[in-house]
C-alpha cells in the first residue's frame, strides 16, 4: 500500500514539475524567436541599403568548392 502512495506522490511531483516549467520555457522560446526574427529582418534591411563603396565581390571570384580527394 505504501509503495502505491509513493508512486502516486512521485508521479504528482513529476507532473507538477513539468507544469511549472512549461510556462517559462514557452516564454523563453517566444523571446528567442522574436530576437531571431528581428535579427533576420535587420540583416535583410542592411543588405538592401545602397552602400557608398562598390561591392568587393566579383562574379569571377565566386567559384564552387573543389571536392576533397
């Protein structure tokens, strides 16, 4: 009988721990997603703006990597 009560208490503790950790995890993931989205948008905006200097990359400089032997 006491082993059943022990298992019930352990199961309740695990369920309570998961429930209490769920909300902070969701908040953290939502904040990370917002930060990543904002970073991507800043990078897009930055790449769209005209620069005062010419592009240093040239078409002939961009080559496919050679496979390793």
